[in-house]
């Protein structure tokens, strides 16, 4: 299924780590839709992942950049514009990491240096990439910038700990920078709030499988896959969504609007009967 939706567009895709990554799927689909783009990730992630293989498949290059480093981002934009042969039409921020989650710290036992790291990597990096892009005047008029979020920005989810604050900040940055970039260059800035997805970042959260099954049962369409998420992101990069900006867009099979579903009722009734 390809419609040349992104024919002639240039982009930078942050966050493809392995073939499960949402950014990996976006890259493959963006290529099929006619885009040219640079892939980037933190230097340490590039040592582990198969991103070079993805780059080959997409006929492109990987430029390492730690998304928390303004210098790295500045160099990344300079090289990307040069290699792609012009200004940028789309950016994907598909980056998230919490040292507190990685090390299993409870919400009442946060390491605050790590908390700041979570915010820097998962949220502030979004501001940094847009500020660098703006200062360099790297974006084309009418471009589109998307970051991936999660509903823990609005509601509490056990074990998502400091990532919930990172996602709230990420969505707030999308609104504030969306205003600024809209006024100056008609660039759209949105976040896509995705269902739980079986990726390295996702499955790192303790209790993820229960999380995943619950969301699946609570969504009339079921959980949205990484492929479906990539399709949605492509529409936001395309010219068909030119007036959509400063939004947090739920891509979750209906989870965010569901109170209770038949599946959950049945499950609880069965449990109650078993307990009688
Ligand atoms: N998997 C889920 O359940 C889920 C649900 C909703 C939203 N999201 C969000 O989707 C995005 C992508 O995550 P994913 O699920 O594809 O997992 P993933 O682990 O494949 O991707 C996370 C990426 O962040 C990169 N990263 C970490 N630190 C970095 C740094 N300092 N600089 C540059 N890159 C860095 C990692 O190398 C990795 O490529 C994240 O923002 C995540 O929070 C994921």
C-alpha cells in the first residue's frame, strides 16, 4: 500500500533501535511513500542495534546524535541538510528512556538525578531539536513535527513512574512550540499518544504484559500496532493534515474514550463466580 504521500519530502527520524521500534516502521513506510531522510540515534544505541541494516534498506545514512546534546543536534541538522540537499519537511521524535524505570525504582523512591535524565532524554530533547531547527532555519514552510506520547500524561498508570511527567512535559512542549513554529513557518507540531506496544522501551516497564492485555480489552478496536502507528504518523507528515497542530492525538483503538468494555465485565464476572 503506497500512495506517494511523501514524494519529494525530506526528514530526520530519531529513535529506530531495532525492528520492533515504532521509528523503524515509520522509516520503512516513509521510504515506501517516497520520502528521503536521515536516521539518527544515540551513539551508544548505534553500537548495539541493527540501524545500519535499516539504513541500507532505506538507501540512506545514519548520523549519531545524543538528543540531549545541543551540539550533537546542531551537527546533525547541518549534515542532514547537506546530505538531503535542502531544508527539512518532517521530524520524528521517537525517544524515551527512564533510568528509574530501568533500575526498577518505585515512585516513592526516585533517584532525582535519574529523574532529571528521564525528563532531559524523553521530553526536553524535543524542545532542543525544535530550537536547533528554528535557529538554523532548517525547516521548510508547512513542515510537520511529531513526537510519540502515552496516556500516562493524563492518567496515572502504575509502574510508569517518572515517564508520566516526561510525557506531560512532551505534550506541553508540542503546544508551546507548535504555536511558535506555526506563526513563524506554518510548521505543525503534534504528539501521537500510542497504545502499549511491544518494543524495547515498552517491555522495559514492569507489568507490561498485563498493561498490554488490559489496554487491548479496554479498546473497541484493540491495541494499535506499531505498523498502524507508523501509518498514522505518515498522514501527519503528509499535506493532508496541513491544519492540524498543537494536538495530542490518541492512536489507541479507542482506549482513551472507553469507560468499561464487555471483555472486562466478563473477566470480572468470571473471577467473581470462581471466588464464590
Ligand atoms: N512501546 C510502547 O508501549 C509505547 C507506547 C506509547 C508511546 N511510546 C513512545 O514511543 C517512542 C519510541 O519508543 P519505542 O516503543 O519504539 O521503543 P524503542 O526502545 O525502540 O525506542 C526508544 C528509542 O529512544 C532512543 N534513545 C534513548 N536515549 C536517547 C538519547 N539520549 N538520544 C537519542 N535517542 C535516544 C533509543 O536508542 C531508542 O531508539 C518513545 O517516546 C516511547 O515512550 C511507546
